[in-house]
């Protein structure tokens, strides 16, 4: 990626967003980062007064997104790269977790990113160039007990990314879904929203899973700074991938899931083809 690209990154106050913004600024690029309040905006802009620009935006304020993006295009510059990073994890057994928690999870992790993509696409399409990067999760490929709403949201964003990539490729716009494994971010800590436990039948299955996740928080194998460099390498690539896993755990677990799927396809092939004609 040549110097002086403009990246629009949602959720730059912590985690991947913060690490990516820091690395992009260090590499000489300009960054518009979205934050949730004025204090965070001041802190972000202070990182590099000449090239760090903050915008206060909650990605669930769908009606505000078009105006924010139009303001950036008019007053900061053409957005070369959108990075949909803002998101959070929800933990809870499906039967125990209210639908309101699912709606909130999808508002932040799916509808917000889609609204951001819809806002930048007219500008990118007019210029016949651009790159959209959606931060998904290995939870967009694999599942585990207690994060059904989260995995559902990331499966959705993976599918949307794949479809959009096919739609906008003729206009010179790339779309990449980046699925991290376990990284040392706040995802499993203060950023995790947890539904209350209420059904004892699930205790034996889920209590050890919840405890292991809490114990592992802050000790995950993934380094956010290295993830930031990997994401920038994708942005710089002449032919960026549509899907990329980050982390050895993600690679191992997703390969295992695909192998299991292949075995199921083979075992039930006769039934699958029996419905033709």
C-alpha cells in the first residue's frame, strides 16, 4: 500500500482497531477512527494530530452513518479502505438468552458493518477502487457451546462479505473477511456481554466452558500488534484474499471443521443426490 492512504476504522478505542490504527499511522497512513465519546475522540486524535481523525459514532445509529461518511469524504479525503472492526461478544446458552440480546448482537456485529459498507460503496464505486475489510472471527466457521448469538453474527458477516466481494469486484473494489482466533484483546474480558444462567441442566456442559474462557482472558496466543501488521499486508496486496484466518488456533480448528464437514458430505452423499429428478 502506497503512503497516504486513508483508512476508516470503526472501534479504535481498544483491541484490533486500536492496534491497527497505531500501525497504520506508524506506516505513514491517515486514519479516521470511530469512537463512542468525546474523551475517546480527543485521545485518538492526539496519537498523531496531523493524520489521526476521530469521529464519534455508534455503529447502531444507522441513520447517522451516511452523514458521517459523507463528512469524511468532504472534509478529510477519499476513503481508500473501510475496516469494520467494531463489535463485541455475547456469551450465553441459547435457551437462557433473551432475544433482545440477540438483536443487540446482530445490530452491532452485522447491521452496523452492513450500514458502513452501504455508506462507503457509492464513493468507492464512483472511483472504481477501494477495499472493505470485515473483522469476523473463527466463530464464523466453528461453534462452541454458549456463543450461539455471537457465532451466528459472524457466520452472517462472513456470508455477506463473500457475496459482496462477487458483486463489487467488477468495480475494482476488494472485500476481505478476516477471521481471528484467540487474541489478547478485551473480547473475553470487559467487552463480553453475558446472559444470566438459569437452567441447571446446562451446568455440566457450560460452566467449565465459561470458567476456561474467563481464565484464558489476557493469556491468548494471538498478538494484536502482529494481527495489525497482517491486516495491513492484506490491504497492500495486489490480489487480496476474500477470506483470511489469523492465528494457529483458528487455522487448526477451521481445518478440523472442514474435515468433519467433508466426512458428513461423503457419508450422506447418496441421500443428497437422491432428491434430484
